[in-house]
């Protein structure tokens, strides 16, 4: 295959076909993410049951030194992809990770995402025939593998979207865990995408001091559950996907922070300042946000050019069953949020954009929305 033919193939065939496939994948994911979440949770519970059974099997434990789980890795194998088999092998390791042999505990069917990959593959195979004797089947395979991560990231996004429900299942609680446990997904023996991280023991004093150092990105995915940060100031913090569940955060100042995918479920956030923060995909379910300041916050769904670092679209922010009494959303842009079950007594939504956000009729009796806002929202 000549370099000229390759360049022409990429420009005229690969790029437009890839762009089209990813647009369809994004639409498919956003429309079906809740159904996919249920399927993932069923699979995850089965995996956890298998981990429990394997870890208590004396013969297996002696063979691999397994007794506790330190890593659960959803493994992408290129050999399977090349065989058109779209499943991820799930392997568990102890605290030493790859230094000890892992145990296979099941598989995750990811064909929903990779059907778009397969469609692209077949389309490029057909297009390659125009380049007689210049582009081979192997060449197309290499191109497909080069773009594997674009599709893999949707598997990661589903896992992150499902994460809180997954780690609050009885099956997950039953696993005997190492002091630190991580759930990851990626290629075998390669750096993986972090889905979840948790620590059995935490030094809260050390964590608070660490947060004061303002180390960008270092706090992403960290386990800060149960921490007390009342009335402290951590403006401009990068806390993407950080876990603050069950924490005391009253009066905390997180102005202009990155709170994408951050987990605040069951936390006390009375008077917390989140003004001008990015809260795409954040979880505030059952949190007490009485009097919280959310002016000019932004919560997008879908893909956004301002966040080019993220290959997939954002999922919606959730305030489900939270307390939002006198919370101030003035000027906020909150797209496709879930407000179902939230106490909205005297909440302020002046000049807020609420496109596709979900409310109930009863909730609307406790909050003042303009005619324009009522046309924007979905009433359940």
C-alpha cells in the first residue's frame, strides 16, 4: 500500500465514516443508557458472586495467593476484537496486581457499543476495494485497532454511570477486599481507565492538608467518603469523579471547581458554595443542599466542544431525592437533570436554563418557574 493511497483512504473514507459511527454511538448510548445500566448491574452482581466463590475456594487461593480482592479489571483483549468477539474478560487480582496471577471471574458483553465498531469495520473493508492491490485486509485491521479507544471509552462511561448503584449492592459488599480496591477497564497489561477507587482506612487530617496544596488532577477518582470539610475553602479544585458520599460539607466553598462525575450522595451540603462550577454527571442524590449556592453552575449532557478531553458525551446531573430548600440556581444552565423526589421548597431558578430536566407536577407547586422554563422541562 502506498503512502498516497493511505492518505487518500484516511481522508476520503476513514475519517467521515468514523465520525458518522461515533455520532450514532453517542445517540445510541444517551437514548439507552438506563437500560444498559440495568444490564451492567446484573452482570456486575454476577461477577461479584463469582469473586466471592473463587476467593473462598481453597485450591484456587493456594494456587494464586488470592485471599482478598485488590483489583477488578475489565480487560479489553485485541485478539478477541480481531475475532469479532465483543466481550471483556473480567480478572481479579490481589494487592500486588500483575505481580501475581489473576483469576478469571467472568465476562462483560460489550456488543452494544462495538456493533458500531463492527459496522465501521465492514464499511471500510468495502471502501478499501476501490484501492485495488493497495489496501489490504490487514491494513484495515490496523486502522480499526488504532481507533479502538474511541469505542472503548463508551464502555468506561457506562461503568462510571452505573458505579454508585454497583458498589452499593449486597454482592459487592460481600467481597473480601484489600486495604485499597480499584475497579478499572482497559487493555491487558496496559494503563487502564479508573472506574472506582476505595480505601478501607482514611487519614482525614492528611486528606484535608493535601487538598490545601491544590494539586490539579491529583484528587480525581479519590475516595474521600465520610470526610468532614465543613466551612473550608477549596476554590478552583479539580475533583472530577471524586467520591464524597456520606460527608459533612456544610459551608464548603468549591466555587469555580470541576465537579464532573463527582459523587455527593447522602452528604450534608447545607450552604455549600458551588457557584460557577461544572457539575456534568455529578450525583447529589439524597444530599441536603439547603441554601446551597449553585448560581451559574453548568451541567451539560452529550458531547461538548469545551471538553475535548472527553471522548464520550456527558450524562445528566442527578438531584434525585435531595433537599434543595432555598437552594439558588440563578443563571445556571442545567440540562437534562433529574430533580424527581427533590424538596424544592423556595428554591430559586431565576434566569436558569432547564432544558429536558425532569420534575413532577407536585414539585412545581413549591417553586416558581417562568412560562419559558415550564416549556423547557419534562413534567413526569
